[in-house]
C-alpha cells in the first residue's frame, strides 16, 4: 500500500506516518527519507525497487512533493506514476506535501487513484477543542473552564505546541486553574505582536510600551520586533485589501494560505480601519529598518520615536 499525505496540520500528518511505521514494523535500516525538491525521481524509484534488509517491509518517505501543488516544480512525474502502477510489494511509499495539493492537476488525480489519500486540514475551533478535550481525558488532567480558555488563547491552533504544553499540565496533580496556566504556559510571541499592532492602530501609547517591555523581558531584539511587526502589518494590509474586494473569511484564508481563525481575528482588527493608514505604517517600518541597518539612527531611539509618532 502506498500513501498520499497532504495538509496544513503537521502534527496529525506526522502522527499518521508514525502510525504507518508502527504497523509495518519498520526499523531505521529500512526507512529512507527523500526530498522531492532535492532528489530526482529515478533515485527515489531505484530505492523503492530495492528489497529491504532482513525484513519483510521497507518504507520510503518523499517530503516536499511540490509537484502536487500549484507551485511549478521539476520532477519526473511520468516515472513516478509508472512505478505506482507496478510497485514493489515489500516497499511502502509515502508522498508528503505539507500544504494543499492542486486538485485540478492531472498528476494529483492520477496519484489519488494509485495511493491511499489522507488530508490533514488546518483545524477549526470546534475540532481543536474536541482534540484537546480528548487529550485531557486521556491524560486525566482536571482543568476549570477559565483555565481552559486561557490555555486555548496561549496555545492557539498549533497541535505540536498544544501537546508540549499538555505534557506540562500533566505533571500538575490538582485541578488546573488559570493561575497555573499563566505560570506554566508562556504566551507565544506572535500573540503580543498582534496586540502591539492593535495598540499602534488604536494609538494607545501606554499599551504599546507595555508590550514592548514584555518583549524585552523575553530578550526579543528591536530589529526582530520591527521585522515581526512589518510582517503583521503586511498581513493586515493583505486582509484589508481582500476584504475591500468583498471576499469572505474562508476565501481570504485560502488566498493567503492562512488559518481561518487568524483571518477572523485580523478582520476584527482592521474593521473600519483605513487601508492607507495600515500601508503608511508598513512603509514607515520598512524605512526605519533600513535606516537602522545603515547606521543612520539608533535602533532603540528610532523604534520609540516611531511608536510615539503613530500613537500620539
């Protein structure tokens, strides 16, 4: 059996690979990982046609199968299809694309007929909550409602991070409260970038400097912070532009390859905000970054001046 694994939810995708490995009883000697953007089809197929070492099964994993996406990529698709039509029985081939495949492509339609197809889409809020509820029950973690809400806010939709943080909570013997969550689970840097961008747009200078001090506590450099803010304002500009074109949340998420939840929160942020203002701030950040790197302005003074300029 050969497999096609695609989707944005990396944790579930990797979990499926481990599940296949376990079912086949694969050892390290009979597991080979290739990258379709670096290795040619003939090398991969040659390995697929080689018998396993002292075992009944061999596993060949091909990552970064961008020839399945809308992105142009050179790969001998005909050779791959020919192999899949007559695969070696002892070899299991897994084709992996961490993202969406282009269902319109002929190669995608062909491979779906020849492989067992699994899609691991980004979780919505309902699915994420169900996943966490199951994990809490499995790990026998007692958590009150307020603490669970804070847990969701801090972990977002990243299942890898959710599993890491659940492992921390598992060590706590009593009922997990919001105080425990705040003590054990740190807010992701991205959350504070979102809050800082919102404070800038709302011209709340006090909140701006509060968030900047939070970044200093976790040793985030000013140059890094400027770059993260620029990325956030670029995303705000894109979402606002597409929203002005009367595109809905799901359409915008598909267009930008972003999680629908992030798009939803951004739409709330840019509602009734002027696109010109957002783009002006983005341009100012780009200019500031350039001036700092050219040595024309001190990074700390320049960033503080930028905040005061747009928040007063």
